[in-house]
């Protein structure tokens, strides 16, 4: 099962949830403040292939 990262809209707490792809997420609550409807955020991942993922924060310039 995939691990999804969520952020609470109220307190901004980030947390992870292991859930199925088609699993209903309407009952999700923030574990810190118990607020409903956290938003799913895009998170990075780690590859064990030994190759660089090529992730960057933006264009780089060389002088």
C-alpha cells in the first residue's frame, strides 16, 4: 500500500497515512488537532537504484 503525506488545513501539521489507492479519505483527521479534511501534499521519494533522482529546487546557473 502507498504512503500518502497530508497537511492539516488548520494547524499545518504534516503526517503520513498508509492507505489503498481507492480508499475513502473523507474520514481523515489531523492526529494533532483532530480537524477534518487535511490536504494531500506532494512529497519526495527515495530510490535505492543508486542513481541520482535529479531533483532540484529550480534552475541553476554557473558563472
